[in-house]
C-alpha cells in the first residue's frame, strides 16, 4: 500500500459559501448575488450549514451537490477502481486528454504531411467520428430509410480509419503510418499549456503521456510539476526534452551526415529523402542507421494552467500506440494498459509496480475467520503474476488483441484513475467505504482522500467526523 497515491486535480473554491448560497436562495425573496458583500465568511457559512442543514437531518440536501472535488488516484488495485464506479461518482481510468484545438498530423500516400488539408484538430475528428461528414442529398434522391433531400451527416468512421496517421516507430526513431481505432471525448478536464523552446505548444492534462528523452512519461512527471489547489503551477523541478515531429538533429547527399540531418530536421520522410537523393528508401534507412540519427528532442520551456476545457483523445491501431499532436509525439489513450505487462515480462519494470498483492500479515475474511498470508505464499503469488505477464506477452506477440490477452491476467493489476465527487456523493462514498468491514484497499483510498476533504470543507468534515465517520450510515 506504500505505492498508493491520491492528489487533488481541482476543487470548487469556497465550497461552504457555495452551499450557503444555494441554501439561502431557497429561503429568500432576494437574489443572493445582490447580497454577496454581506455573505458570511467561509467558516461562518460552514457553521450555518451544520446547524441549519446537517444537524437537523431533515432532508433537503440538494445544496450539497453543487461543490465538486476531483482526485487523481494512482497505483491502486483494479478492484478498488471497480468498486468506486458503483457509487454516485464520476470515475474514468488512465484519463489522458488533449485540448480541442490540438492539430493531429496525417500524411499522404508519399508520407508527406505538407498539405494543409491533411491537418485536423482533434475536436474536428471527434465531430466527424461521432456525427459524420456534412453532405447534401439532392432533391431527386431520398435516403435509404426514406430521409428527405437536404443537408445530412454521412457516416465517416471508415474514412477516418483509412486516413494515414503519422506515428513514431519507437525502436528505429523513424516516422511510419498508423491508423485511428477510436476517437473519444474525455469531458471537461483541467488543462495545462506546455511550451517548448522552439515555440511548439501543446495543451493537455497533467497525466497525458509525452515521449521524452527518457521514454514515456506523464507531463506532470516529465517536468516535476507541482500545482496549487486552484490548479495554477507552483513549480517545475526538471529540465525535460520532448520528442518532436521530424527526426533528430541539422549540402550534398545522403552519405553526408549534415545534409541527411538537415532533411530529417525539416520533417521529411525516408521516402521523400530518397526521392531527393535518387536512391531507394532502403539505402536511406541504412545511412540513417549508420549515422545513428534518433528522434528530435526539444526542451520544455514552461508549463502554465489554462483552465478547464473540453478534452479528447485517440486510440491508435497497430504496433505503435502514439501519434503527432501539434508536432509533439504523444501517447494514445491507454485503454488496456498493455505496455506495463510487457515491461514486467521483459524485466523492464518490477512486478510489484504492475500487480498489487497485500503485505504479509494476519487478515480476516467476510465471515470473521482469521488467516495468515505468509511470505512464502506471497512469493508464490508474485511468481504467478510474473508468469501471467509472460503469457500475456506471448499472446500479444502472436497477434492476439490486448483485451483478449488481458483476460488471462490477475485481476488486481495496479490502476490509475480519476474520480470526481460532489460534496454529497463524497459523504455517501465515505459512509459505505470508510468503515471497518470494507475492503482494506478502498478504506485506504478513503483515508488518503480525507485530509484533502478536511482542508477543502473543514466545518462539514468536522461535523461528519463527530457524527458519522465509520458508522456505516447512509450519507445525506
């Protein structure tokens, strides 16, 4: 459990004043905003809520549903996330998102991305994927189901699937062609603007994975980002480099390293360079390998909070699950978190970073019977988890889909997820999960959320601790 992490992504400012406003509006003829200057302070609002709303336990708890708090939870067993989703909360896992105006790079049949009509924002892609392309049905033609002539939306999923997406071969460092499997809307999320030293920018969530000089990292981990409760950046602790569109690094032909580097820096594909050099693509690749040209790293200059925005992401089909967004190489939506199992199987990651097993200790089952989870049994279970990861790799390498191969893995692989509560639903969650007979791991989740809740709504938290905490009552 020492790996578990809980952090606040965002929260409604002055939640007790928000609840007071909702409560007060119900009982006054005046418009409460007109009285804003005379509102009680946050602490006084908390006292009023406890006295007039909570202590009486007489219903009318709607005002509690206005403030919202959003947690980022990491390294918990999958079962905890599954249990959390059964409550009146918003839960999404491995949420990594891009802002609506992010430009996605596509290429033509020659591998060139220079044509402007190949560029699409991720919001445009989502609209086409979900609603179809706008088209006009002539007056003399009716639709298959008798639809009248005029403007309509024509299904575009197959067209989008055939579009040539620029993806990075992470082994060779060369750009190849991939295809979109799905386009998703991830809802309104806190978004940050990453600016590179060459002027490129990307607006994304803190946990969107970027391909850095040190491999795949979340934006937050890549720069060592620390944020305040309002989302604003407090500090950046690391100097980080992100791999960008065009391969690394800057006169005659392909046997001259500086000339070859210059073409790669321009973003030319191997096919385009071969055309300029009047030689084969294979020859160009040989010289690229000879010169050991790798992906183009650019230093991150700054990160700033730009507020909550509608966000989107792609799922990419094929071997390489990445794409180029605003010129940066980013990861696609990691729906099945399959790479971590491959890393465990090959020894790149410790098995306990991927799978969760309880510590050695004495435990009690649902019927109150005590048992001992011994070091020997735990070691056997770890070995079984490793064998399962190796089996996953064999199946995946053999062409089996991720979701199919994943069905053979132990259930409690570690899961990152984002969970949002309004204040009322948080109390409901704490009633049912922060009690002695709840699963230990979800109790730990509640314990780690609670200090954040106390800092956010202290007077309500104090009332709850005194009257309800651990008593398994249904929350208001």
